[in-house]
C-alpha cells in the first residue's frame, strides 16, 4: 500500500493530528498508509508528575501540565500501543502507589494519564514496548525496577502481572533497563546475570556470558538494528567505579565483546570538545541514577545521569568503534553548555532528531546524528520550580 506525502498540503512529517487523532496513532488515511517519517510529538516526564511536550514541527515551543493525580517522580518513559493499536506513552515512577502512569492517545491533553498501582509496590526504573511475535495488536509492555520486579502487560498497558523469576538468582537485585529486538526477544541484566526471553517476556532464562571483567551494576541496555543487517545488543555498566560498554549480535547472545571503556583511547578529545577537555563519564552509582541510551541504525548515544557528558559510538555485533564525546562542562564546547549543577537525565531519537533532557529543566537537540547539540528548552518552570526532566521519548516505535 502506498504512503501519502501530504494531507491538505501539509507534509506528513509536520502533521500532529488527523481529525483529532494523534498522527502516530493513524495507520491509514483515505486508504493510504502513514509514512514512517519520524516523530510527530516529543514528551518529557518529570519530578512531581509533570508532563512537558512539543510538536516535532516546532521543537522550540514546549507546553506543560500536571499529569498525575498524586505527585510521583516520573523516572522512565516509553512509547507503544494500547489494546486497539493506537499510540500511547507509559511512565514509570518511584511512588509507593501509582508506580505506572499510562497516557491516552493524546499526550497533550490535561488529564490524559491513568494511574496504575502494581503489587508489590516497587519503583519502576525501566519501561518498554515491543511488537508481539504473533502480531497481536496490543504488543507487549514490560517494566522493571527495584527488588527484582519484572512486570508485563499484553492488553495495551491496562492490566499488568508480575513475571516469575523464582528459579533464577535475580532475587531483589535492581533492574535499571529492559529492551527488546522488535520480534519477541526481550533482555535485561542485573549485576553479573543476563536474562533473555524468547517468548515475548513470558519467561526468562539466566546466564553469565562474561568471560572476564564481570559487570558490577548494569545501568542500561538497548537494542539497535545494524546498518549491515541484523541487530546488536549493548549493555552499559559500572565496574570499579568506571563505566564500560559491551555488545553482542542478536544471533548469539552468549558471545559478547570485550569492554569498550570510557577512556581517551575509545573517546578521544577533539578541538570542538573545548579547551583542555579530557574524557570523563561519571559513575551513576545511586539507586536512581542510570546510563540512558538511544540508538538508530547502529549509532548509540549515551548519557550518565551523574554527569554533563554526551557519548556516541557505532556498534555492529561485537564491534564498537568511532567513540566521540561532548562535555557540557566546557563553556567553549561547540553548541553544548549545561547550566552549572545540571545533569543529563535521558536521551531519545526518532532516527532524524536526537534529544537529551536534563535534571534542571533543559532540553538539547541534535539534527546531525548526535554530533553537535543546541539547547531548545531552558529552565522550564513547572509548578513554580525547575524540576528534573527525568525521561524523554517520542511517538516512534522502537527499536530503530
């Protein structure tokens, strides 16, 4: 079926809604398919339960509202589908109740979010949606977090149930990230253990595939489609207070690369990094500190919530290369200037634009494959305070 390029002389990439329905939720219009043209909407969730959003057609104009009946600190955010296949967002929080917040199909609407209380009451540090291997419309939502809790929904985030991990060593270990390959395979890691599901997250097998340099705290995981075909998994973790990355091919998750460590060899300084720049990437050691990653076509962008640095590198199976960094601490760093005391919080991409949200109320964007950055939101005021924009996402289904 052919895609449409314009509707009423408006380019598909600039369409926000069609007849009141968010563009990402429209599969067809007048018999023609909606083209895969990137995001139509960007959304941030924050401390205090606020929602901040901007149309892709005007990324310098952001609006906000209080999106929670309580005031939880939203920590994670993902885009996916509801039971009818329409696009929605789900946020994970650190609340003792209302651990998940589920949006309606229009995230710009005040009151669009529904609170979901799960049992046991554990913080949800990671949320993701993936297509189901049998093609079911609602796909699969997964969330994970404190005390080894893994949650799953197959009805569009309306109802959730815990995934039994009783036969594993997971116990109460913290899960800081979860991801899928878009074809029914899911994975997460906790300390030295890797957990893989090949049945849409119904159950997970456990392994320890690291031959040397066992990960300490695995603070992030992502899957990306390779430019050469296939796909790659990447984990980000700390060991001996230093951040490292490892990768593997989707076809063999028992064979992982050596460490791609954050150092001047893998991430060399360049003139645009600012005077006297040397690569640093602070250890996100706290319970609510992470390494957030976004990826497209084998390009990975990573931030540490304990630092003001943006890293990028390429991945293809077990090969990681072309590491670069930007240091928001340096006043003469090209295009990137974090406010004093602000920290990176989250990163997202639609394949065209890359966004980093910050603890302090800023958002930076890149339109050149995460190389150079520009501030597009500065110190947004939410309820009389500059709140942390803890997570950012766009209305594009992952992985990319």
